[in-house]
C-alpha cells in the first residue's frame, strides 16, 4: 500500500479522532498521522509526520512489547462517553456558573446569624457556592449555636479567639475562599431568590469592582422603601420580586456601596488588597475600600434588580453610645488623614439611573 502524506488542512487539525479511544481499548499498537489532538497521547502511540516516518512507525509497532497495552486500556477507560460527558458538563458549569464564595462574619446574635444562613441555604439556587462563617469570639452559648448549625449544614466555620473586628474578620474569611467571586454578607441580612445570579451577572461586566443590592436599611443611595413587615418579614419576598422585576437590568454607579452585602471579583480583591484592618471593630472600612477600588480603575455598581433585607448595625448594637461616637470620630479622622480629604456624609438616592 502506498500512502501519500500531504499537509494537514485546518479542518483536519481541528478534528478529534474519537476512534483512537476505541483502538486504545483493545490495547493494540496505534500508528497515526500527527494530529494535534493526539499529541497528549504520543507516549502510547506513534505519530508520523511523513510517508517514510509512517512506514518506520509501522515496523516498530509490529515489534512493540506488551508494556504499553495496559496504559492504552487505562486511557480508554478515562475517555468513555460517560466520562467525557461528565468533563463537558463540568466545563460548561464552570463557564456559566463561576464559583462564588460567601463570607459571613458573626458576633453573638446566633438566631439572627442562623436566619441569615438559612436564607442562603433556602433561597440560593446557584449551583456553585461555598459558605464560610467567621465567628469573632461570640459568647459561649451563642458560639455553640452557630457552630452547631454550621457543622450540621456543612458550612465552613472559622473561630477567632478574639473579636478581630469587621475588616480583619472578613480578611480571614476571604483568605479561605476558592471562588472566582467573593460575597461579603452581614449576618443581619436575609437574601431573596435570584440574588447570587444577578450579582454575578453584573459582576462579570467590564471594569466592575463591587456590586451591591438595594435594601430596606442603609444610609446611602442603596436604600429603597418597600411595604412589608420589617420584623416578621411577612410580604418581603413578594415586594422584593415586584421591585426587582420592574427594575430588571437597571444599575447605578454610586460613590460608596455599604458593605452589608458586597460582591467583588477575586481578581479585584487581589489587585486592591485586603480591607484596612486599622479601622478596628467597624466604621469607615467600606468607605475606604470603595475609594481604593475606584482609584484602581473599577466601578461601584448598585443593582436595582437585587434586594437583600438588612436589619442594620447589629454588630454595633452592643457598643455603648459614648463608645460608638468615639469610634466614629476616631475612624473618620483616620479616613480623612489617609485620603487627605473631608468626609462627606452619605445621601439618599435620586432617581437618575445608568442603564
């Protein structure tokens, strides 16, 4: 038989010869033209680049020992249609649903923390998430309740020996994340269906640094008013569905996004760096990080099609009023000195939107 070799066409170069795996399943020697898709298997088959090379490969194959038989059979087992289908499904899911890591910082208020975690469990239909709870040295009885819930529901639990504050506590949680996107979520929140999908949708857009939802309780433009019971949350999901559906795809660019719920791409966090732990227990670390994100060239996006209920200031409720004022003034002074600016109090939104 005379075999004439010609240059491989672009079509042939893009072809995957699935018959190779059928041949490999027999364990017998395989000789082929040097197709790009077969290069990973050149250790168990002969790839020829010319007519003469093909003849030489055939001669060697006829004298080949049995040492490669087992290897070829193992390769075939790893490339059945079921196995390749599983790999394809994994690749498609990775592209369509990049992994999201949710970090929840807890300090006492076990019932509220558990309500938050339950809302994540029951209202997050996104297929690729991990949840990490960082406990900032809650009192023993509260700690035990939170730890028990996490153990029962397979939530990663990190226990700090002392109250590390908001910035450091979240930095500790972020260091354990494996997702392409990070969500920092306060423990005094309750999420609504579709929240992750929409945050990720906006977070995948160009130059987006942080995405935040609208809410019922905050001090800036992310605040909206919805008529539901803020204690029992009766009617909350219906009202949230109506609002987000009628504002689908609408976003705003704000000066500051309150950190009760942030989504940021992992690559943004790597570039901008950790939250500034010098702000201590709380206050102004979100203002500071927003400045840093914007100076790095990213946008701060408020999503009108995502609603998250926020009880508000739970971590600060235990601070006496006098201590709160002292902490506020101390952190404000540090913020102003750091950025050589005068801090301007946040404002509620106007109705101008960027679509």
